[in-house]
C-alpha cells in the first residue's frame, strides 16, 4: 500500500501536507489584504502594489506546482495541462519560486538605491524584474528542450543538483543585496524584519533543497519519496509565509500607524518621523498678528496662518500647493546630517505631490519635476527649492488675492484679535478642513519605486 501511494499519490502524509499548504495560503491572503480592510489603506500605484500581488500569485504557483508534479494526488498525466514540464519546470520554476525570489531581490535593490545611493532606481521595475528572472527562464527553456524528466516528473542527479544550486543562488543574491544596506539605521525596522524573513527563508531553502534532490534522484525508494515530498510542500508553505511577513510587503501604514506599541495614529509623515513640533502651534504663533502687506512666503511660515490659507485653498479645490509647502517646511526641520529621515520625508513628498498621477499632484514645470525625480541625492537641502518657487508664484497669482477678501481671512483675523486680547477661542472651529490633509499612506512604502519612470513618460506637463 505504501509503495502504491508513493508512486500514485494519496498517502495520509500527502493530505496533511496539502491541508497545511491550503491553510498557509489562506493566511497569506488574509495577511496581504489585512491593511486594506482594517487600516483602510487605499490601493497604491506601481510596484508598491503589484510586487506584493505578484508574490501572492507566485506563492500559489509554487504550492500548486509541487502538488501537481510530485504525485500528491491520484490522476493521469495525459492532458497537456498535467504535463510534467508545465508544472515541474515552468510553474514551479520561473512562475513560482523564481518569480517570488525575483520580487524580493527587486525590492531589496530598490531599498539599496534609495537609502545607500540616495536616488531613485534608474531601471523601471517591469524591466528590472524580468531581467532578474531571466536566468530561471533560460534554465527552464534548456530543460524543456532537452526533456530529461522521467515518467514520475523527476530529474536525475546530473540535472537535479544544478537546479537546486539555482534555487540557492537566488537566496544568496538576496542575502548579498540586503547585506549592502546593513549599516542604514531605518526608522521603521525594515532591515531587521528583512533579515528575520531571509533567515527563516534561508533555513527553509537548505532543507527544501535536500528534500528536492532526494525526491528527484531516489524515486525508487518508496518511503523516501513520501517523506521528501511531504517536506517539499511543508517547507514551501513555511517559505511563502516567511517571505511575505517581511515588512516591505506590507503598506507602511500598518507598520507606523496602528502598531501595537503605539497608542495613537499619526496624521502626517512628519509626526511619524518624529519631526520636532510637527503639527504643533508654537506659543509665539498663538497670539501673533498678521500683516497682509508682508510677502506670502513669509506669512506662510506662521502655522496658524498656513492652516487658514490651506483651508481656503482646499475649499477652492486648489490646496495641493499649500499642502506641499507645509510638508516641505516640515522637511526643513530635519537636520541635514539625518539623511535617513530626510529620505523618508522626501520620498513621501515625491510620491504624494511630484510624480505624474499622484494623489495631490502639483502643477510645476517638467524641468523642475525631472530635477527632483532624477536627483543624485534625495537628502539634499534644496531638493524642492525650484518647485517651491513655482508654486509660490501660483499661490500669489491664483489664491492670495481672493483669500484676503474671503471669510477664511475674516475668521482668522477675528480669532487673532481675540487671542491678542488674552482669550483662547476654540482652535479653527469654523474652518472646513479638507480630508486631504497629509496622512501616512501605503504609498510611503520606501520600496514603491515606479514613479520616476512614469513621470519621465509624462513629458507634456504644463510649465508654470
């Protein structure tokens, strides 16, 4: 009986392994959609959304291909879709394990470019990912042409050992790229979580490779076949959970907004990064009077005036420029030698205001946009200087004149006079603040890096 189920499938251990893999994939799905359901994170654009989705698909392919190619279930391999080469070579290789590792390597390379090189990656994600996957596609093509698989979908030692080495090569590449950023002190523990996931994954791969080789070259030993394929599916299930548990797979909001050790939700990236006095009114601003004859850029340095002007701009559906000024002002509070926090904040601003198609894209010239997106140093102090000059002209032309005659200014003036007389009215009670106020969203994920290239294709921006 044992020999029969070893050859044809259906052993008790086979069903246990299948049940565990189903449970693992269900947990993976719940893990991936949890931030969107609980934290109400909006769907991000580009690689920040699609790389995790591709990893989920690759994880499913890996588990299903192991079941289909290793005789877990009793079925005849006569139809083309049950072909050994379809499942054991293509789905398990380039579309499964290879694709999953390639996504992780791509994300690790993005991390390296942003925080070590301090610039956005120069190669588009949808070019870089196939490039990383190419060796696996070549290897699968060679196997498909040479037809070395036997009727059990197994390889001999001459083929199985190089294939196992290919698995190990991808893990080693991920380790090498991650090691290149080991000295960066990340704000949200990305590197610590990355190493934790890689460590569990590497241990799983070592045992998985041993089981893979034994399963391939000893298909005449019944008990070894049953045990090795059980380990293959069990360790693959552990592997997909370990890989997806790495923080870069989750929207950053779930890491900094509702963390177990935090008692409140951050409303802005400035607060999440611990920028001094982020969102707090200075005592001198509580009672200071505003002179409308002063330049607008000087007036906007006053937090209370900026809030009033922002509320007016939002009511006109033109608040993007004021929000950008506000967040760049927050960025200026970070010391220039604190490059990691400056990069986090700069990436947040670029994602939210600068890239083409951003949620609050500002109308700046193509030259200023490309200057930001192609910068060689995301932490430099004057990164947004030209963009600020352009939006300041827009605010002076389109908003400032109407603001002085608006109810928002009259309300602000009335409350300023009240404070000057020693009273403390309710802060901004009558203002209609837009929900577009800065919030920490999933797009702040530092691995979300397709925007440079989207904006390069967006060459018809209207110059200010």
